[in-house]
């Protein structure tokens, strides 16, 4: 997939964005076509696309809090899946989080291949 087509030969060129090149708006950037080797200029336009979603928790409904997956676990927060509001977990929630993570850790350990000890002779 190319970023721009050369205005001389129509070849699709990639803009090399190393060091932020080509991102600034309201200026002309120079690029050499990788096919015909002619230099052309281009401008950059940034546009935004918005995706609306219902957030019933912001309109009188309940938040759908889930724990964040954070390390160390003591920094875990509860984050609403709908509006991303964050809060500190209650003591009871933290106990549940620790229990779940402990089970997940034990399950992951069981799925690892067994270690083989080298015999010294």
C-alpha cells in the first residue's frame, strides 16, 4: 500500500516518516519518486474519525468495572468498560483479583514443559 502516487509517473511511493518527516501540516514536504527519481512535493492533512458508543453509566446506569491487568498487582485499578472511568478497588475486590491471578498463574505454570535437571557425573 502506498502513501502517495508520484504526480509525474503515477508510481505509488511510501513516505518515510523517520524523525517525524511528513507529518507537519501547512508546509510542503519534498519526496523523490522511487521509480522515475523526480522530486515532487506533498502536503499533509490530518483528519479525525469519531465512533459514538452508548455509555449507560453516564446516564444513570451502572458502571461495568473490571480490574486492569497491572504489574505489580498492587497498582491494579477498576476501570469501567463503557466510559473508562477508573477507581481504586475495594478490599473485597482486591481479594478476588488476587485469587483469580493466583489461579491464572498456577494454570500457566502447569502448562509449561517440565524442567529437566542435568545429571552430574
